[in-house]
C-alpha cells in the first residue's frame, strides 16, 4: 500500500465502523478534545466516559476550569490515577486564560509548550478539533504501525519512536484530518488490540507484515520487564474522641501530589517512635491503639505497602503554622476532597465512614 491507499482504506473503514458518538465528539472544541485526550492517557475509553461527563458538567469551559479551586479539580479526577495529569490540566487552563486571553493556541509548537501536552496530544487537538493536518502517535497508533511495518523494538526507545513517527506523518492524508485521526485510534482500540486482534476485519491486512508473518503476538515489542521494588510506610489513622480523622494535604510534587491523605511516615520508625513523630512533625499528642491490614498499591515504578496504624488523639501541641494544610474531617466530609483511591477506600471501610 502506498500512503494514499493506506489512508483511503482507513477512512473507508471509519465511515462504516468508526466511533462517532463519544461524548467529546459532539460540539468539538480544542478544550473538550484536550480534556478527553488527557483523560485517555493511560486510561480506557469505557472508564473515561463517566469521568469526562462529570468533569465537563462542573467545568464546561476553559475559564471555569482555570478559575476553579485545585481541590475541586482533583476531586473530579480521583480514581483516574496519574494525578499529575489533573494538576497540569488545571495549570494549563490558567496559562491559556491569563496569557492567551482564554483562547486555545492553534499551532503545534504553541500547544506543545503547555504543561502536560506532548507531540501526539497536540496533534490530536489540532486534527480532531480544528481539522488541521497533524500526525498523532498514541499507544493505539503505535500498535497499528508497528505491526503493519513489522517494526521491532520497544516503542519507548528513541530510534523505534522515530521510525513510527516517520510513518505516522507519511500516512496522514491531505484532507479529512479529524476523521483519519479518530479512525487510527479506533482501529487500534477495536481491531488491532494488544491481544486477540481482529485481523480478518482489518482493512490493512493485505499489506500488514505482522499479519502475513504471524507475528501479531510479538509486536509491538513489550517494554523490557524489570522487578518492581517494594516500598513500605506507616499510614497514620489519627482519630479523636468525636470520631473525626486527621487528614493532611500532600505536597504538590511526588505521588498523589496535592491530594488529601492520611499522614505517612517512614517504615524505618518503630511503633514506639510513632508517638514522638506525631509530636514533632504533626504537633499532636497521640497514643497507638492498633495496626490495620496492609494496603498494597502498585505504581508504574514500584509497589507501595501502606501499613495503617490507628492512633487516638489526646491534645494539640501549640505551634504557629504558616499555612493550613491539615484538618479534622468527620462523617462523609472527606468525599468532597481530592483524594487518592486507596486512601478513600480505606476511609470508606471504617465503621463511622461507611457510604
């Protein structure tokens, strides 16, 4: 297949089988496409739909997002994971609102300069919302092109990515940019899937190298596996006599940045040292009651083992705090906070916080 034949086959398939009724495909705008593309990073369409609808209901415009409280934005993101996406979304909206007068940039270079937006996402925004000629190379498109050309090697390697970008740009047609971009994503998501691809239904099969050579299971080449390290930490569940629980806002950097959580501390501390830690770091006098069941959460680069330790609050230690980054919460009040899913789930299992 030459590039014209390739794109024509893809577009003909899209006209008959492509997805055309996703929430972000109605009343398309750079804002709506941008929000959907950020959500779709590392997350499947079926999961994103409900999050997208709720997010857009609360933040229907770029101005609404830019002027929103960060906690409210993170609350709407809770459960999607990779929270840096939400923080960058909020930050970018503020930049566009203040530096671009609320108008979304319309060039590849200017869009890529914004936090959290890379080359492929910028191309998707331009092609899907403005029908401009721009190539994309998300996970779905990488899979289609790697199999079609029999490209070996992990797609995260610079040389492999460079080759795939070459093909992505070669095949992007001279018209119907929005339909072609959506078609390539749809084909990767519904036909050229990671396992059990539906090759018989694919319009590219007659020229697909992986199909002809029977190597669809081997391509794309998986990311080299490595044993994930395991990190342990204490999760401090501090409760007062009224049943209120002490929750603090995490720093903006690091895991679960800017989310609310139970305090954590190094697992190197002995249980006997925890009370001293509470006095020194939290300005709270506490006594240990019991340990809870370990909570395991896996990130892309390590396993986190949280060891809940329930403590009873006794008194405050007077201290002047420059900023209020912690407070006591009761009942279901924590549900309104941006909070990592494992922490929210833990709180919801407690007798006085059932939902």
